[in-house]
């Protein structure tokens, strides 16, 4: 018999199998070989979720184990930054603290077992902080039913472009501020507020900025008035 290989099909993933071999001739059968223990497995599935929190210098990622290890216990997670391996860890969180403000990065996470590595799960992000607050609204003009004002840019965008400004207001008789407008043209920092009905001619305005990380604090509140 010249063939010294054998293919066994229809095995079940995750099961362990014990294989041993004996030789035979016209006289009889040899002793069995040592046992070969085989686990039917493959590289794990990708991690189930990937979330993160971020600043201009560091990122902390959190992830969950794959729903299926494909028959072999997961032994760790490979963390990549811009496609270069940073570290292999066993925890489900990881912090990297050497980012450069305003730079774009890609981070990948993959699960590993003794068979191999899962497909990566990825995030692409900029290293940023929230922006600083914009300037106090300043009156441009006022009529009996319209107040037009402007404000100045946030002095620090946090390392990422400002995406929009949000204006909040309340009348002198209101107790709470309400959202008035979202300004996405960040180069025209002017707004006209037309008041259709109010028992007061006094209005308070404040503005905050937003980048990809989130919102700034509100800038200083301005009190402006309708003309008599």
C-alpha cells in the first residue's frame, strides 16, 4: 500500500477527535501509534462591537468577544494602529496615549485563537478635543419684530474642524433656554431672529460650537432687545 494519507470528511466543528493508526500484513496487525488529538476549528469570527472615547492625545477602545470562536478558545486580541501591530492583549479594553492632535488615525482590532486571526473591526478617527466656546452674541440691528446679531469663532477648534454652531434663546419672561437654530455655514456667523409673538421685548441668546468630538461649552449670554 503506497498511499500514506487519508481524508476524513463530515467532521463537526468544535469537536475533538482522537486518531491512531496501525499497520497490517498477512501475519496480523501492529500495535497502534500514539494518539493524535485533533480539534476541528478555524479562526474566530470578528469582534461583536467596537466603541471608543477620545481626546487629542489618547483613545480608549472597548470591544466584545466574538459570538463564535469557531471551535477553538479565543486567546487574545491584536490591536493595530494604521495597520501596524501595537500589542496583543487579553482584556476587552485598550488605551493608547501617544496620539498627535489633529492627525487622522485608523485602529483595528481582531480576535485570535490557536488556528488564526479573525477579520479586523476598524474605526477611523481624528485626535481632537471639544472646541472652545464661541464669542458672545453682538447686536447688529433691531426692529419691532426682528433681532439680528453675530458672534465670533471659537478660538480653538480642538484640533478638528468646526462643523456647526447652535444658537439657544429665551425671552425675558421665559425660565428655560430653547434651541433656535443650527448654523452649518461656519463662515457666516450672523443670524436674524424674527419674533412672531411675545409679551417681552427682551431676549437672551447664547451659542455653542460642535466638532466631531462634541459640543463646546456655551459662550457668554447676551441680552438683546426689540426696537420700540
